[in-house]
C-alpha cells in the first residue's frame, strides 16, 4: 500500500524538487531516484559542480541560485514542493575529525561549521521563501545521529557533532516558522545511517552496517513519503524512527 504522507499527498500536483549537494555520494543517488519519480515534473541540482552553482563560502552564489529557482517556478508554473539538502563535511583538506580536545583546530572547526551549519542556514534564508504557502511541501536536511546530544556516549568528533547538533536546532527553529506560513509543510533532519561514500570511507569499520548510496536513498525517500505535518521539526533515521536531540 502507498504511504499517505506529505510526498504521497503531493503526487497529484507534480512540482519542482531541488537537491542541494547533488554531486555527493548520497546526493547523486537521491537526485537519480527523484528524477525517476513521477511526483516531480522537474528536479534541479544545486552544488559546486551542478547546473545551478552554489558554494557555501559565497552567499551571493546561494542568493543567485535562489533567483534562478524562483524564475524557473514562475516560467514553468511549477511550485517548489521538495527541498532536499544532502551536503556535508567530515574530513578533507581542512582537516580530520578530532579524537581528543587536544586536536581542536580553528581552521577545521570553521570549515565543518561552514558546510554543515552555516551553508544550510543560508539555504533556509534564500530558498524557504520559495516554498508554497499552501499545500504539501517538504524541506529536509541530511544530518547525522552523532549530532544528537542525548545519543552521545562515545565522545570525539567535536566539530562534526556540534555542527550537526546546531543544524538540528536550525531545522527545528525553521520548522516552526514554516508551519506558521504553511500548516501543510514538513521540515525535518534525517540520519541516513552509514553509507558507502567518500565521507564515510576512512571510518568504515568492520561490524558497521555500511549500505550503498542507492539503498540509503531509497530508504530516505521512503521515510519522506510517509511524513506528515505533525512530524515537522524532528530528527528521523532512515527507518523512520525519531532520534532524540
Ligand atoms: N556517508 C555516511 O555514512 C553518512 C553518515 C551520516 C550522515 N551523513 C551525512 O549525509 C550527507 C551526505 O554525505 P555523503 O556521504 O554523500 O558525503 P559526500 O559524498 O562527501 O558528499 C558531500 C556533499 O557536500 C557538498 N559540499 C561539501 N562542501 C561544500 C561547500 N563548501 N559548498 C557546498 N556544498 C559542499 C559536496 O558538494 P559538491 O558536489 O559541490 O562537492 C557533496 O555534495 C552529509 O550531510 C553527511 O554529513 C553521511
């Protein structure tokens, strides 16, 4: 039986879906599956190498991409029904996640907060005004269970944990404002589980359940399809279970 949540409800009014971070492992799989989904008349990709260029270090690029999206909506008559943000940073040139407080490093902290928190905040600023004021719409940000303060039993990964905890707070806060504007809206943070991408690759330990991005994308889209406005503001895992903040 088909789920009766927000995405299913909007199937009869095909709209526009925007995927941010579509060049990443999970983002590419999400984009491909959305393109095959009849719920969306069009899927747009935003990223550093996507059709609409954005870089979180440059707010003007986000504002320009939002103008483009608004123009496409106006021209096509499509409404922005899904915003899916799949960007994120854990390790790279800017540094590695910290195993101890002795590893705390300003450059790494600034970068992990830029990509995981500040960029998504600016997406809320520039793209949320484009979400429809009536009818179902979903805004979702891929976060991580390690951003849950209640769930932190292991310590470590100070910057990544803190940046994802702050993202969860942004999602909760924006969900309240979005509901005031459109009571049919849903805004959630998602934990994708461990997925086989460049982000997780150095940390994939034996015993961890690592899933291919295609499987994780199917599971996350299944969760989105079942969401209802009462779910808004939550952090949910790929099985649809609410994770405490
Ligand atoms: N993989 C896992 O096991 C796992 C577990 C828990 C949570 N997550 C979360 O899942 C999400 C997707 O991660 P992934 O595994 O697919 O990682 P990934 O393959 O490394 O993709 C990361 C994405 O972030 C984007 N990005 C990085 N820096 C950016 C910047 N300065 N401006 C704009 N975009 C930037 C990249 O965009 P470009 O295309 O422009 O490079 C890319 O699309 C992330 O939020 C991650 O924290 C992943």
